[in-house]
């Protein structure tokens, strides 16, 4: 049989890939086998354009999520995208994105304690915007995991392709920590959760091609049931305490197929699967449909032979389907049975190791070190920036999330970073963000800036950065310019991680974010976890005490940054990253000594916006006197409120770090070099969330 180009297009496979399969097998693949390769060799499952570079530069764990430790508590965390599903079905795309990332945390044996999201749209109040936010709130609120932070950004580059990145965080004891790697021959692959249907078919290959925003792609979007997910969370927590559990995998992209094959391949074993044993919600499903279905709320457990009943009892207790759908084998073959019929027989390593298509393409991106100057009044520009939807208050978004459920949230959305209590006095500070303006101009330096911004957020909220995760969102990697952007971003994140001595624990890649030939801006999103020694002794994000002095810590005279919110040019600023790393360390140390009453990192909109946000948050004004540029942007700068009377002690501690005393807290206005702007005026602008043009 010779396959047609139409058939290959249906399964998102190139003729070269098909010929490779035929040559290695020595025969044509049958229907089930063809669909197996279409999913496992998709970009979403196989990381063809990225895996080699990620392994080389990041040295990440190949478990379901990264992990850092605070004493005996493991903090599992990971970020993933659901960009393609959200473009065609925003509500379910966002909802199932939450469900999927939660299950990655569960697969570590960790209980989910927090969610964050990084959302990038063209403008507020569109169909996609409303659908995504509703999906996140409906699913997250129902499963009882608080959405504690993140960001919402707007840019015309995301008009047809929104970015919806979600980060989940969980806690686990060492004795309950689970692996995804199979061990032992003859052990049982157990499925628990919801029944399997046709929803989500082709989801993996769908996320590996450009989007058709018509009804044609809607069958590729999964449908979630948050109440089933809640039962699955509780059941999984109990199951992970059993001694008979050998390995755990979430059933996400490519469902049963990817979770079980990756589990056994990572353990150096083979696998027999029995699709006729899978509980179904639809009749007459073909073997490949059962394998590839991305029906939600399902987990795979590898259970020691003879102990399956222990898992079954827990599944019954939580009213979840239970099925023994496979077993590990001594050889490294992957075989699929439908009753007595063998419907697929393939070398397992061939299935799980697609061709490497990654490329190293070098590009030079413009940088300027010309110092930026400002002479004049600020009111009009400040009001304009505060009402820009990327900067403006996102209260109307996060008020739809239940960010206090569980009673562990210490710092809620709207702060630099969220803070969540974990045990005794200790907590974690969490930040997630990207900046397409920066990485569009310079993906190498811009990615470092995104990382340093996330670390700045964590430090400003009282945390010490411990680990990094990421989601790399890019256009079509087959285009040279996109491949170059991706390579630069990978190098930038690796270089930044090395400078800061913070490990990259894991990540995700989302390619083919394009429609009608239009690529999104390269948008690496970075998540950072920090440890907090005492959640009751962290700085405020807003001004607190009348009469306290205000300091800027970080570079005074900064180069022109073409990605600053108030300007639009083609050069990113030249940054001394070693000095930035030293500044972050100094700020983290001074906050730990409790000299800082309030802290806010300087990011979008520069120091004027940072001061305005601190004043609006508490409705306490400030008088600022400085010749520093009010709106220019440069990494690792902070506005700090220092306890009155402790200026000398603070300045001594800051020796070797650039800083300036720029003002004093008090009044009901922001006074900038004598120019008086009422806080009520600033607040009205900040809370407007106007339409983005």
C-alpha cells in the first residue's frame, strides 16, 4: 500500500518521516501503527525541534515536574501551554490546561497547592479573553486549588494565537515522592479516572501544526470535568502512599499511548497494552482512537504484580473507573492487543525517539548603550501608561479566581510574587511571566531579562530563588528566523541560570503558534520558585508608613530600551548582567535583615509606574525628587521603603550596589520633582483596563 499525501496531512506527518518508518520497520505501518507514530512523533510529544538543545543547555529532570526542597518538603512545579486549544475553544482549552498541569504535579506524588497563569492576548474583553479567564476560574475554583498569581499581557502579535501558560505547584514528603520510570517485568499498568471517549483525538498532532480556527479543529480540544479531577486528586494522593506503586504518569497529550510508552521506555522495559480493557464512554472506538484519546481526568500507575486490588479499592472509594490495561515485559517491544488480535507491534525506542530536527542558527540582535534622558513633566505619560492594559490593574481578572481556598495564601494576586504558606513559619514565593516586547527585539538578552524579572518578583516578596521552570512559546520552527529565535532564547535562559546559580528544573515547548502565515512574538515564559523563611516577616508591596524614606536600588542612568512601554524602537538596552546578579543578591540579603518595610521591582513603565503602583495600593502618597528617567526600563531595579531612622544601616549594607534616596512617603498625591498628581487620578487610570489599540 502506498500512502497518499492527503492521508499523511491528516496525521500531520511528512513523507520523509513516513519513509523513515517504512525503512526501519521493513514494511508499511498498519492503521493503528501510523496513528501511533503521528502522535508520538508530533512536536508536542516528541520535541523534535527542541529536545536536543534543551538537554544540552538546561540539564533538566525528565520527570513529570521539577522539584526543589525546603527542609523535608519537596516543592514540585511545572509550567505548560494550552495555546492551540484556547485559540479554537477558549473555555475548555483553558480548563483542561489547568487539569493537565495539575496531574503532572500529582504524578510526582505531590498535592497541588497553587496555580499561576501567564496569559497573552491581543486586547481585553474579546471572545478568547473572556473564554480563557472563565475556563481557568471555573476549573481551578472547582478543584479547590487557588490561582494565586501570574500575569495578563496584551499585544497585537497574539491576535489569532493567544498564549495560555499555566504553572502548578505542589508539596510532597520525601517518602511519597514518585518517579515516572517503570521497573520490574510483569508489573501491571493501571488506569484510574474517567472513561475514555473520542474528545481530544489528534490533540498532540493538533498542537504541532498551525491553527485552523474553524470548527475543523474543535474535536482536537478536550472537555474537562473538574469534579472528577477533584476525586482523582484525592484518590491519587492515597494511592501514592501505597508501597506497591512503582511509577506514575499523567495521561495528557496522546493519552494512554504516551503515558504508558514513556513510562516503560524510561525504565528500559517493553510493554503490552490491551485496549479492549479500557473503560469507554463511546461505542465502536477503534484501537488507535482509544490509544490517542485525550479524555481528561485519567492517571496511569505501574503497580507491583499481585497488589492491584489495593489500588482498585481506592478507585472504588472515589467512584473512579479502574482497569488493568497493560503489563511490562522483558523485551523492548511495544505491542497492542484488541482482545486476542495483535493490532500493533513496534520497537518501543523507535516509537518514543523521533528524528532530531533541532537547529543551531545564530543571529545578531541590535543592542544600544546610549543613555536615555528625560526632561519635563510626567503626568500625561504616567496616566497613559497606567491605563495601558498590560500595566493596568488585573483585579477584574483575579477576582474571578478563588485565590484563598485552602487558607495558605499569604500574598495574593496583585503583588510582585504570590506567597503561599507550606509548614511552620516557612513559605514559598511564586512568579510566572514573559515579555514578548523584550524577546521580540532580542530573544537572547530579552530572555535573560524575563528570568531576572521573575527572580526580582520573588525577592521583592521576601523569597530566595531556588528553582526555574519555563515554557518556550514560538512560531513555526521550520522557518529559519523562528529557529534562530528559539536557539537564542535557550542560550539566554541557560546563561541567566548560570549567572544566578539557580537550576532549571524542567519546562515545556510550544511551537507552531501561527495563523495565516503570521507568527507570534517569540515568548519564553519563566517561572521561579523561592523559599520564604518566615511568612509573617515579608515586605509589603505598597507604601506603609508616612515619613519613611524611599530608595531606588539599581542602575540610575540606564540605556535606551527599545522595548520600554513608553517608546518603540529597534534596539534592546545593553545590560551588565553580573551587576544585575549582584543587585538581586544584595536585595535578597537586605530584605532578610528586615530593614525593608515595602518593596516593588521596577518593570513595565519604569520607576514612575512602580512608585505609582505602590502609592495606589495603599492610597498613601509620596514626594519624589530625582533626575532619574521616570519611564525607562532596565532589569533588577527596586523601589524600597526603608524604616525611618535606619537609613545609615541600610546604606552601609548596600555598599558596592548602586542606589539613590529619591523621596519620602506621605500625602494623598504623587509629587514628582514638584509636579503634583492626585492619587485618585492615578487610581482611576490604573483601574480602567481600557481597550488596547
